[in-house]
């Protein structure tokens, strides 16, 4: 690919034959993950499980990926980005089938959530590497913007399906939602198969030494960016997990909970559509700080006893802020990583995210048991603001 002559991405920067199936796959799997994770929280309520079990079930999504992520990164650094996507799509279909037919106990919920987490690792890591492969340096921000717009569409579609299926009921029809998620997951196999593998590296391209993980972690600014990624992704995760619980405690219907999540995703979509222009105007460091403080304010609002209309206003701010913050959590890593270790660095990012998704939901469930769901949102708000400041000042030092 030839670089564009100006600062704008040109058509020659982007491989649309790879980008189109990639963004379709992203939208599909995000819709499936949203359906399955929200529905599993409601299934736990149906099974009358203690609140701590919601955190435990959610944490199983991330446990095995912690140990697999670096291996997956090395696998992709050897030119297997598309193959990782194929594996992830197949595992997701198996997990969704398990939810559809066997999710009637804590044990099966734990097993299927763990399998869903492994599939998510393969899919996310491969998609991020495919974004890098299908764009030249000048086109990467635009490609990541399009990729994350598609993700936002999927993240909004999943809650919309939940709201549409639930009517005015306090709890949605979980069996029907699991069936819908399984059927949609089948489409991910088609889009994954359309992603052509990377050309096999020549023998001399393997002669370089593998960069140790310890060396990568010492790179200036990388740790702050990885921590920011953990916090933003975990914040989104906790919202999906605990908003149904907040709704059930405050007599908010499942339809309204689904609509709140849809509004958040819609405004994430809006912010990501303008991401390329905004980052060129504001810069990475200040934009990271502003977006994470905005997200923190919106989470703090949810901790207050506010009416439903104010919750929708908070979701507008959250969607716009988190849409930018999550995009930056990805592109900031790409901006710092070397080409030779890109897959490993991206997998380290996912490892950090998964550690957060194991530890934070468990800690959050303890907080919820002691102080209510509002306490969780206060901790998220403070963490987002502090992490945004850390990234901003670490970039000033480089």
C-alpha cells in the first residue's frame, strides 16, 4: 500500500476486500456477546443466585484468556491473524449452542461463559491485527474508526434485541434470547471465512529474536496505556453486567434497561464516526483525558438516585465519552508498539483486559453486596478519571 500524499487517508491506504468482511464480523460478534452476557445476568436472577455469583460467572469469561493471550499473540505474529478469527468464530458458535441448550445451572453457565471468553480472545486479537494489515500508516486511524463503528452497531443491536423481546416484563425471555444469539453466531462463520490469510512470511523474516514480554512492558508510556485499556473495557463490562441488577432493584423494566444500553451504544457510534477528525484537532493525550473524565462523570451519575430520564442523559454522555476512550485505548497501543511485536503487544492489552474482567467483577460483587450497585459505579468513575490523567501525563513525558 502506498501512503497518501496528505494527512488524510486515501483509498490506496485501505484494503477494502479485507475491511468489509472484518467490519461485518465485528458487528455480528459484538451483537452476540451483548445478547449472551446480558441474558446470562438475567438467567442468574432467574436461578435466584446471590449477587456474588453474577460476578463469579462474569469473571470466568476472562480466566483462561489470561493464560492464552500471549500464546495467541505469538501465533498471530507468525502470520496467522485470519486463522485466529476462524478459530474464534467456531468456538463462539459452540458456546452459544451450549447456552441455548444447557444453561440451566451454575455449572453450565460457568463452562459456557469460559468458552465464550476464549472465543472472544481469538476474535478480538485477530480483528485488531487484521485492522493493521488492511491499512497503511496513514489509513490506520480511519480503519480503526470504521472497525469500532461496526463494533458499536453490534453493541447497540444486541441490547435492542433484548428490549424488543422483553416487552414490559421485568425479566426477559432468556430461552428465546439464547436461541437468537445462537442463530446470529452462525453468521460469524461466514464472515470469518471471507477473511483471507496473510501471505506466509519468508524464512529470513523469522530470523529476528522474539522481543521478551518484560522488555515490551518497560517501554515508556505503554503501561499507562494498557492500564487505561483495562479500565475502559472493564467499565463497559460492568455496565452490561450490573445495569440489569440496578434495573431489577429499582423496578426498571428489561425493555428500559435494553434501551439504556442501546442509547449508550448509539452515541458511541456517533463519537466513533467523528473520531479521526477529533483526534487531529485535539491530540491523543488531551482527548484521552477528556473522554475518560466524561465517562467517569456519567458513571458517577448512575450511582445517584436519579430518575429514568436522567439515566438516559447519563447514557448519552457515557456513550460519547466511552466511544472515544475505547477507540483510543486501542489506537494508543498501536501507536506505541513496534511492527515486529504488534501481535504480542495487542495480546498483552487483551491479557490486561481479561485480568481486569476477572478481578474487578469479583471485587464489584463484594462491593454490591456491602454497599449496593451504586458503589460499583463510584469506583468505576474514580478509576476512569485517574487513568485518563495517567495517560495524559505519561505522553507528555515521552
